[in-house]
C-alpha cells in the first residue's frame, strides 16, 4: 500500500532539488511539484 505526504512549498527557503533530497532521505521515493490554480503557491507531493 502506498502512502503520501503533502507539503505546501510557499517559500523560497529550499529548492525543489533540496526538497527531493530531504524527502528521499526520509524514505519517500517520488516527489512531484504541482501548481495551485490562481495562486502563487505550489504543492509538493511525495510518495512512500
């Protein structure tokens, strides 16, 4: 069974590559970036 973690990446504190590495170190195997319609934020979705 797959599980997922959702994280709003609304700041420029980390790059997508840095998030991918952090999530990978935590055991997540796939991280994708998704825009939020009509909003400046993006959503990161990581799958375990």
